[in-house]
């Protein structure tokens, strides 16, 4: 499997991509149609930007793309701008991208914690990120929207999966071929967001409030 991992690394280099992770999202999207042409998408844990490369070419020039990471993104993208926030994903709220789009077709997250080498600790940190990302997705997704997040498999992950099952029409887990075999990572793919009336009300209240003029940086 190491050979396969190296093959994806070499392929990414040959094709001029920022990271081999691009093939993970490509596989997920080809299988489950997550990123619509002309769609609105948030990419969380986006640095260095290979998922953004894929998303930008898929949404095309009429798409709207937002991104979040603790680290800055060095790459400057042409054509479609990326509305980037350098921040902790746990601080995301209704207003973070409110000035960019009122609601989103897809929220995708490849965010991963720094690993400690202690399996249980890493699983717990990964799940904490997933829960924060899912919470944000529930606030900003359009009805019928999609949510993808990377998670380190664990017994607690099953609880999280069951929780998401109640909110989306279909749930799948997938380990794309470009993942290292020995890695704990897998991807939860949720489609068909069923928005609760209460959540819709919260969003409408927020939209009705005067905009505070927060600006997002464009790359
Ligand atoms: C595996 S990388 C993402 C690779 C990216 N999808 C790509 O294709 O280029 C994981 C990213 O998650 C980010 N991350 C981890 N914890 C985060 C947090 N609490 N808030 C925001 N970003 C976070 C890291 O900074 C890192 O850049």
C-alpha cells in the first residue's frame, strides 16, 4: 500500500497539484456527487489547498467557494475567488460567511488534529473537530445539501454517525484509495440535509440582523 501512496504522491506532483489529498475528494465526489457546478461550498481545514483546486474547477466560474484553516494558504487561485478565513474551525458561527452566501450546497472538511501518537487521544481530538464542523454545516447548509468530513475511526464515531443519520437522507463511510492503508482516517459522506424548522428560523433571524460589515480576504 505504501507503493500506492507513493503513486498518488507522484501523480499529484506530475499533474501540478498541491497535495495528493485532491484524489480523495475527487473519488468521493465522483462516487457521491457532492460538489455541484455553480454551487456554494465551504472547505474546512483547507490548507495547503488541493481540495480547493478540485472544488474550484468543479463549481466553475459561477460557483462560490469559502475556506477555513488555522494556517494561511500560500497558493493564489485564478478566476473564482476563495473567501478565506484564517481561524479555528471551532469558532465558526452563522456570521462567518454570511456576507458571502446565505446558505451552502456543501460543507467539506479534511481537518485533522496534530497527532499525539496515542490512539485514543487522537480519535477523541478528531471527533471533537468533526462535531464542530457538523454543527456549522447544520447552520449553513441548504435543505438537501451535502456534508463530508474526515474522521479517525473509533467506537465513539458510531454515535456521531447515528446522530448524523437523523439529519441527512443518506450516510456513507468511505476510505478513498489515496488514503494510507495504515491510517485511521475515513470519510463520512452525508447527503440530503433535512433542515429543522427551528434551525431555519435561527438563520432567518441572523440574516435579518444588520450586517456588521465583516470582510473576508480573497485569494
Ligand atoms: C490534511 S490537512 C488538509 C489538506 C487539504 N484538504 C488539502 O487538500 O490541501 C488538515 C488541515 O486541517 C487544519 N486544521 C486542523 N485543526 C484545525 C482547526 N481547529 N481549525 C482550522 N483548521 C484546522 C490544519 O491546519 C491542516 O491544514
